[in-house]
């Protein structure tokens, strides 16, 4: 048996949350090791190298805010940065704070078992290396466990094939190639609009269309960057105050409190502006009132009909099973115009389902298609999937996957009863939205708890059963009345490609980020009295 390396804390994952947590725990003087499956830092931005990958939060609102020096020395090149720029930024952060010396790359965690006698976690990576730690902090990300489609023959294809979240580090040449993209979610939208620029023939296989809105990206020049930098304090303060930590927040008016002309003008304005304003800055009742949602949905449907020349194709690109904004809204740049190209075609899988992947391509119920490249933009086993892929066992050998078989149960989205000394960053049931804003708060809260137990020589921290029940019930109550919780999506835990994930659950916290922070601050101010400490 391999000798186990011992640390105060082990962090799993070198994305934005893991990197910041490593920085904070080192400031506390704890011995800490970060385990990362990849060969470099970056998390989402390390793995997702597919063509067109980029922010749809404004770059400057997505960056870390904890270091003024870091803010002052980094210039963003675009309002919505592409993956290469974002990865350069995160590598810069790792270098600036000398984080790599405490990171073990190529270390995919296979198992983590808690021993209550020693009050430690035993962690094993896939190559057999072992670690022992007092505290385990997961930074595995809500969208990091990619899924291939449950279609026969995926292994039979003789051409090139890639899942968007496991894209090769070398560029893929699409020029003159026959390319298939399976999927039309946020990742697929970015991929399709980019691949369409150079492809020989592109065929998009769509099961469920998504509502998309224009990104309106632009370069950031030196003078604008100076202005943005000067406005950082006010901008970050605004992100602290808005519902989902974006620079956008819901309009206080209701859809029917204005005239039809005012409503139309407001929507035209939002559709013509950069970013998530049309989703996050719309009328306050858009996601709760069916009539209001039907009106904005029809407005966006009209835009699709204007932009797509072929009426039959346009109708296929308009969602029928969910309203605008009830799923995550992909932002796009000439996505709909791609379907006007003679070398781009759309296959509706509701009409002609895929029967299997063949050695030469894809067979549907009415045709066979030959391809050189197949791109699987088929998403993730979201939120809990990255936990399910690790054999996590708590008290008495209880498996976390089994504990969550009917949906996650958490305390503040950070802890689970029966799994002492385990903290989750960006876990189920915590505020998401503009992720880095939530990350910084989440990490700082966990770090405050770590400081508390360090100063008092506490070796065991656990959420109580009552605390978990109260918080989980609260999260479920917050989801009542939301149209988004009536829709199958990763946000409601549905993935047709994953066994046991065909029933909707409450996967996420639906309240405001300020309300979430206020509740967590209350717990910290009470010296974590709601936790079992010993």
C-alpha cells in the first residue's frame, strides 16, 4: 500500500474556486495540497477548448476582485473574453501567487473515505497515490462531468470525434470537412457559429432548440480599459447587490405595468445591448408569470424568424417546450445566420431520431450521413455528477451518491450531514449566477470557518441533520412558482444520457445572492453555532 501524504487540508480541483481556496488556506498557515486531474490550472477554461468558447458574463465582472494589484495589472482584450485569454489570465493568477508549488497535476481523485476514529479523510487518486487530511474541500465545479449521448455505436466511428469538454489541446482543422455537431445547448451554439466559418459541410443534429440572444461582443481598447479599471469598486459593489451577481438585475416593473409600445421598445433595447440584460435585466415577472413569459418568448421568436431566411428552419429553431429564460440562455454571435449558409443544414431529431453512430457517420430514422468529424456538444451530468464520479464515503461508509439519490441535501450548499470535515465550493443549493462572485464569497466563508476551527483546535466539523433539513426545505420553497422548475434542464437535474436522472429535482438555490450571503453571514456571526463542532 502506498504511503499516505498528510496535510491539514486537501482541495480537489484547480479551477477558479480551487485556486482561490488554496491561496486563502495558505494565508491561514495550513498545510494544504490541491489535486487536479488535468495538466494545468483553469478548470472549466482548461478543459473547454472547443471553437468559440468564451464568457457570456462581462470579462471584468468575471475576474477575481480580492487583489487590487491583480486588477491593476491585467488588461482584458474583449468585453466577453475567449477561452485562450481566460486561461492565460488564470495561469497569470497561479504564477503571481505562486500556487503551483502546492498543486499536484495529473491527479484525478478516485475515492475519498472518512475515518471518524482519526477524524481524517483518506483520499486516493487513480494512480494509487494516497493522501490523508483533516479537511477535504471539493472544488469540482457544477459543469465538469461531461456526458456522451446514449446512442449505440459511439465507439464505432472511424473519423475524428470530440466531446466539447474534452477538446484536444491542438487546433482542429474544419476546412473542407464534413462535420456533425450533436446538440444545441450553450456550448453547441458557440461551437456551431465558429465552425460554420470554415467548414465544408456542417450538419447540426438538434433534439431541443434553445432560446438564444445576441452577445454583442467588442474589443476593449487601452482608454476603455483605464475607465473600466477606475470603475472596479462601483462595479463589484453592484455585483454584490444584484440578484445573481451580474451587472444586470431585474427591472422593478411588471410586464403588464407598461403599454405594449413601451414593452416592445424595452425589449428592443435589451436585445440590442451586450450580455445577459435580456435575461437578467428583464421585467420582474418574466420567470414567474406565464402570460408575461409567453410575450417575451414571442418577441424573441420573432427575432429568430427575421434572422433565419428559411421559414421551416426558423420554426424548428424556436423552442416549443419551454419559455424564454426558463433555461440558461446561450448568448450568440451570428448563430442564427449560420443556418442561412448553403453548407449548413439542421436535422430535427424529434422528427428523425438518431438510430446509431456508424463507422462512417450517423444514421437517423430516414437517412445515413457520412462525416469526417463528429462533435458531441451533449453537455454534463450537472451539479452532482462531478461528486458522483468520486467514491465519497462518510460516517459508517455511507456513499454520498446514495445519500443524494433523490436529490442533493445540504447545509447552505456547503456541507452534508454524515460527512464531517467536508466542505463544498459552488456545490448544490448555493447561489450561482455570475460564478466568480459566488466563488469569492463561498471561499471566504469556508476560510472563515477554517480560521475558527484552527484558533480553537477543533478537529471535527459537521452539519446537523436539522440544519440540512431546514436549508434543503428552504431551497425547495424558493423554487416554488418558478417556471424554470417546470422544465427539464441541467438546472433541474435532468439528463437523458445518465441513468437515474430523468426526474426533476431542486438542484440549485433560486433565491437572491444577497439573501444567501446574509444567511451565511448570520451563521458565521453566531460562531458557527448551528454546526456540530468538536
